[in-house]
C-alpha cells in the first residue's frame, strides 16, 4: 500500500478516545526506508493536521484514513 501514498495527499484522522472528532490533514513525508516490525515491513508516514484540538494527548491511538 505504501507505493500508493503520495506527499500532499489529504488524510482524515479519528481518535478512539474522542467520539466524533475528525481532523483533516496532509501527508508531509514518507520515510524512504522501511522497518520490520513483528514480521511486517512498516514505513513511517508523517501527517500535518490542519487544526488542533485541546483534548489530544501524546500517545493517543488514532486511525488515519488516506483515500
């Protein structure tokens, strides 16, 4: 799937702990080198959110949807 993601693509971020909160953002960076984690190759994708919410905390679980 990583080859289909492009810098500049829009994303939507939702949070398990905050019902109904959806934040829009953009893919800012895709790490060129993958890492093996538990048998899978993973690539770090950095997302810039358009807005912030004061309820967000470090290490909260989020789901990022990239159309």
